């Protein structure tokens, strides 16, 4: 673990710094159709799964499951996954369709994204078998780093590469792109 950075479940007390980090990335990179509000983020903290990296009482990295807000492509994912299961390309299971992660640029290269993902996988293994992600075309760094973190890419879906990761190594080993 990186010195003086705590990796843990997110709490309501993290809301303001979580929102500030999300807002920075949404203004500069994400540009989601539907925006996360503080109310939605609080609902995620209280009712879903979220892992955060905290340094000096500020959230500097996060990974969460969002079952509450369609950011613009969740319905597309919900159509693709059953089709891929039927075609035998991915295993049947309980899928989390919308995740989001971000890291403060000052903390890049410290492995925080991987550590928060690992904690999220551990927290979620009783509820989900697999996570779905979209690795957007313009985000080459995320495409490359996601493979190192264990995500498996399953091809182009029109807005980026479909990526899947198991919540356990056993589940992840069942994925054969």
C-alpha cells in the first residue's frame, strides 16, 4: 500500500471530496449524458459498493458500482451481455453493469486504481460475479492498464471496448476473450 494512503470502503463523510474528484473528471474527460449529483453519490455510498483511497482526509481515488443512474450507455450494456452469454462468449452470472473509477492526477502511477478495484471486487463477491466496463477509444492508457489489472476485453461495442472482470480469481479465470 502507498504510504499514508488508506484504501477502504467509502463513507458518507467522504461525499464532498468524492464529488469534487468526480466533478473534475466529468468536466475534463467523462462528459456523461446524465450527471452524478451529490444525492446519487450519497446513495451509492450508503446502498451500493464503493472503495476509496484517502490521503489527508481527501478521496484521491475511487471505484464504485452504480445501480442507480444510467450515465448514457447502461441499457446498451444490458442488451449486449445476455447476447454474449447466449453465444457462449462470456459465462452466465450476476453482472454489475455500471462502474466508475477515477484517480487524482497527482496520484497516478501509485497503483491506487488497482487497489480500489481489488477492494471493490472483494466487497462485491457475494452480490456480483462479474463487472462490466467500457474502455473508451480515446482512453488508450486505461485500455492498457485495465489488462494489467485483470480486465478481459471482449471487442468493440461502438463506443469503446467491452471489458469484463470477475469478482474472484475463479470467476475471472472463466473469462476467455
